[in-house]
C-alpha cells in the first residue's frame, strides 16, 4: 500500500508527553491518545500488535498451552468468592442499569478456575494450560508513561493446572524459557529476571521479566554479567551479585512480563 494512502501520518511536531515512547509512537503515527491512559492503535500500531501476538501464540502453543477467549465483564460474585472485590485497589467496577455489578477484568483467575473445574474430571485431564490475549482494565488513579501504564491495555495471560507440585515446577521452568524466547524474537535480548527473596511457596515461584532502558519506569538493581535482578528496596544492602559475584548496577527498567 502506498504511504500516501496510509491512515495516520508521521507528524513533525507533537506536544510533550511524560514518556519518550508516548511521544515517539504518536509522532510516528502508531498510536493516538483518546484520554489519559486510553489509546487507539492506528494501522501501523495494529500491525505491530498483530506481529507480537503471533510470536506469543507460537511460543505458547509450543508448550502445549491452548488458546481461549474469556470475557472482560465479570459478575461481582466471582470476585467476592475469591475475596478480591474489595482488596484489588485498581479493580474497575461498573454498574448495569439493571442494577447488577460487574468488574472489568484486570486478570482472569476468577473465570479460568471455574471454567477448568467444569472440564477437569480426572488426573488424566491434567496438566492443563489455557491462555488468551485480550484487553485488560486497571482503574489507575493516575495513568502515566503512555501505553506502558494505561487504564486499558492488551495482555497475554496463561493459567496452568497440575496434578502435583513437581509437575507445576517443571512447567514453570518451561514457561520461563518460552517467555525468554518471546522477548528474544521481539528483539529484546538483555532481559533481567527478578526473583523475590524468601522461602515461601508463593515467593519462590514469582518472577518478573525486565528490560533495561533509560525510558523505564522502575529502578532495578541488576547484574550485567548474568540475568540476576532485584527491585531496589530489597537489594539496597548488596554490592555484588549473589549468583556470580559480579558488581551490581542500577538503572531504569520496564517490566515486560511476570509469572507467579
Ligand atoms: Zn551475576
């Protein structure tokens, strides 16, 4: 298609935004802001999203995850059942004119668990891994950093079900490897993985994937020699990498994925 026909042209000047990505993507005609934290993707931006989604789907399918599509509108009772209706501070709540209340989903444990329960009848149905790629909502008090921290954004989420802890641990490592492949295929080579310290089950199995960039929105202490990284608050007292002994560095980073 001719560039002259393309909807969304490069702009010489755009106003100043709080993040460089917001400015450059607007200037290059990839996105357009509707309101704070709410964006439209123009044809160029949509092409990028489709390419990333294809990479993600290939790597998820390669670890036997199956794609589904779950709703964005969640009945209040599902979130009351998990005790998260009031405890998730960014939960978007909407009231129907017929007086039912709903959450606009920021995550899908509340629907995927009842769904899996309906179809898992024996250990032979396990392991089971389901994922989807869809819009998420966060009722941010102050949306910032362009598409990095919006009120509405796209996300891939994967949920897995196992017969025992060992099977979960094996699959957990497979997912880490799959995520690293996805990031590499997207052109992100230098990924730092934060590991929460402490021995509890949930802490042991919680990893964040970060890419180091001056345009980042969090501070990260990391090793330039291996993939070790920790959030600033817990790593303050350390000077050297606990894994390889190399001197630790500090820089801005963007969180691009997590597993728990
Ligand atoms: Zn290291």
